C-alpha cells in the first residue's frame, strides 16, 4: 500500500532525526531488525501499538508517525452538485431553521473547508441590531465569501455591529473570531440568498496551533508582534536580540545609533526605523532585513462590490479568460479569490503554486483538462453548474467552454509550504529536496564514507 510506503519513509526520517540506526532502534522497540526493515520499506503496516511504544521511549508524538492520505492523487477531486445536495443539513438557531449547509469539494491534503450556505432567515430591514438575527461567536478559520442573490452580511467589530447589503458577485474577507451572521433580504422574487463560504486555515492551523496549546496563553501572548503605532520592526528586533542575549547598548553601539534611539525603536515609540537602519541592525543580528519587516496591516473585514473589482483578460487583451479579482487582504498574500469567465475557443493553460478551489457559478458546463500529478496523463472532466473541484498545487490545467460562456469562482490559498517554509525549502540542494519528500537515506553510512 502507498500509505505504508509513506509511513515507512516518514518513520525512517524520525529515526534519522533521533540518531538511531536500525539495530539500535529495533533493540529499543523490542523487535527484530528485519521486521523494522519491513516497516521502513513499506512491506508491512506499522502497528499502532509500536507507535505508542515509540512515543513512550522517545520524545516524539504519536501523530508524528501518521502521514496525510492523498485523496486527490490525479491532482483534482470533483464534487458534483448531486453529491453536495446529499450532504445537506439544516441547522437551527434561536429555535428556527437558520441556514442550510452543503459540503462542496474538499481534500485531506489542503486547508480548505468550503461550504455552500443558504440563508433561511428573511429580513425586511437592514438593522444589524435586529432581534431576529442569531450571531455566531466567530471562528478559527479565515473566511472568504462569495455572495449569490440578496444577502445581508452582518459583522461585529470594535463593539459595533454592521450590516453590508450584498448582491451576486460581491465578496468579502473576514478575519478569524469576528462574530458574524447572514440573512436573506426580502425581495419580490422570494429568492433565498446563498453564500459560498470558503473557510480555510493558513499557517496557524495544525502543528503551530498544537505548539501554542502546549505553550499556553501567557507564552502565546509573548509571541505577539506590536502592530500598533508602527512598532512591528521594534518587536522583531527585540525577538532576535533576545535570541542572542545581546544587551541593547551593545546592539546600539554596533549599529552606530544612540541607546535612547535604539530603545525607542524597540519599544515602538515615536520612531519607525528607516530601511538603512534596519539593514544595519539585521547585519549585526545575523538575519535578513526581511526578518525585521512587518507585513501590511489591514482592516479585519474587507468588503468588495462586484462593480469595484479589478479585472483583466488572460493571457493578453484578446485572451479567452477574464479574471475578476475578488475581496482579499494583503496580510494573506497567498490567498486570492477570483471570478473567471471562460469564452469558447483554444484557451491557455494555467498553473499556480496555490491549492485551488473551483466552483461553477454559471449556467453552462465548463470542461476541465488537467495533467495528472500522478502519471502525467491528461485528464478531462466536465464541471457542471454548482459542481466544485479541489485542485492540488502545480497542476497544469485549462478551462474549456464548449457550450456557452463559463463562469467559475476560483479561490487559491498558499497551504503549508508558502512564506518562510518556501524559503527554507528553496535553500536545499536537489538531493535535499528529494529526501525531504520522503527519506530513503540514513544520515550516515556504517561502512564509512570517504
Ligand atoms: Fe463564518
């Protein structure tokens, strides 16, 4: 089985990191070396009891031994509208049906949790303090939302409640833990509003969240970078200086700035350091200037009307795709929501490093051709209206319209490899890249290497 192979390689990597050769590891685990070899080669499934034993004798977690199950081996995973309908459930709030939820395409390999949600509460006013509304408590996942029909979007921020009246094509981004709710605006057509609520995790999800839970709230708050008053660089300088246990006056002297000035920078008071000053500080601290730069801070809620959205044709002015850029925030640079119009003809291929979610928001079927990430064969499937797709990063694909003009909602997110992880990966050489994808080599050779 493939997962046995992946678990074996992962186990091999753990033994390398723990500096255990096979005979030492087998002896500590109380098994034959030949049996350990079969686990590593993926010829036999590693029993859970052995993993529990390993976690008791070595400083590793049980979850470290388990690997992702690849449910999108060909590169794409399609969920039809019929399959979505079968997942329908109506959830009550305040004693009455409030939302109908349906799952849409999602994969074990990505951090997307996208839902189709129908707003069952119909309101005849736009009052964010209306008693009819039932609010949530906010949630951990980031949320991008695409609106279909007359939907009111309500959110609470800074002790105030807001209502945004949206229509088809409008979109929003909302930061985790901001309370919000949605309702249908009363309309003559008696149409119920629908949202595509694409919730997703970024880098805090998974291992980082586990580490924070272990550290506890006090330590977690120590990690906060001061994003008020332009003090972010000061927080970052302090973090790296404390990593070195270097007194501030020594840093100031080496940089050629006064102690008072350096203190003001670190405290985030009055002074925002220049790029030249950051360059000098970075050099003394042995880091990249980039490590001392803040990300762009932005509003916790971004609303974008369809009319205001930027748009362009791809790959050029006469290209058959039109992209409309939907709501996004610069603090999540890898997350981009797009509406794509596909006109009939020979379309260009597309490829992105992002995990991709696709939903057919139009009335026409759209062909999806992609190069399988498993065997490089070209696959072809139709995405019918209200079908959805999850697509892995780096999969070359094309949208083809052979029956009217196609309209798709596309959301791309960075996943676990974006940002600093991508830099770390890129600084490995080619053989390192192969080994990080699945360890096959011991960290040293017993017979010696000269
Ligand atoms: Fe939500």
